[in-house]
């Protein structure tokens, strides 16, 4: 078989599988954004460690390294680009039910077109951000750079794994529908993906803190879902 299947890519594959399940669930007729957010957090936990696990294997060939970089970005596009957009589609169904929007209404169509445009822009921005990262990484390696890069250009797409679950937690903490706030967060996040600012890459300590925050969000989402069931 083509490709690589050793332990260095297992977490990346599992992140993609988790994201795929989340997307399919959100886009099904009864999909709830909570379920998609659950799988988004799982993908985020996998992504936090996949690079460190891959670098534990010291005898990787150049082709294995390149393969790892490519599949990591492709998996990130699905997990942190397409999945958050799919969660937005799922939230939109709840939004329509809450506000009484009907499919035959021209106003409903206009609102949907605007919100879907935000989701499409977000996925495109994630794609551009990841492709640009791959180009920079390839250039750095041609110039003799070794090890992991020390900084980001633009907001990393993996930030989605912490930002969007926070918005959904706010939904459970208030009676007000915050669907439009979710879409506003999607829009701002997409802009930050392609904004050319530099951000220091987190070290092991910061990664563990973010993993802890993600684990707390996951636990809180489960508890809130069991209590409120909405």
C-alpha cells in the first residue's frame, strides 16, 4: 500500500477520523452542534501531540517527514476548517427553529446566504493558512532549518479547537441564542488565519495548559449537555 502507517502518523489519522465523524453527524438531519464540538475537541487533543510523537522517531526519511507535514495540514483542514463550518450549519438549524424562520421565506434565504458565505470564507482562509505554512516550512528546510519551527505566521488553525467550544459553553450558560455570535467568531477567526502577524509557538508547558483547558471544556460540554439537553 502507498503511504505510511507507523506510530508517527496514528494521531493524525485518528484526528481526521474524529473530524469526519463530527462532520457527518452535524450534517445529518438530527445532528446537534454539541456532538460536532465533542469531536472537534478530540481532534484538537490529537493534534497537540502528533508532531512531538512523530519527532521521537529519529531515523525518518525525508519522504516520511514530507508525508507527515502534508497529511498533518490536510487533516487540520478537515478538523479545524470543515468541521467548525459544519457545526455552524448544525447551529443554523437550531437558529431557524428558535426564531421561526421557514425555508420558503425570502428573508430566510437572504440570512442563510450571508451566514453560509461566512462559513465558506472561513474554510478558504484555513486552506490558505495551511498552504502558506507548508510553503514556509519547505523553504525553511531548504535553507537548512532543523527541528520544529519556533513561531507562527497568522493564527494557527488549531486554535479553533479551543475557541469554538467556548462559544457553545456560553450557549448552555444563557437562554439567549448565540448562533450569530458563533458566526461572528468564525468570521473573526478566519480573518486572523490570514493576517500576517507573528505568534510564538507554544512550548511543552503551554501545550499541556491548552490540553488541560480543552479537557475541561470537553467535560463541561458533556455535563451541560446532560443537564440542559438542548
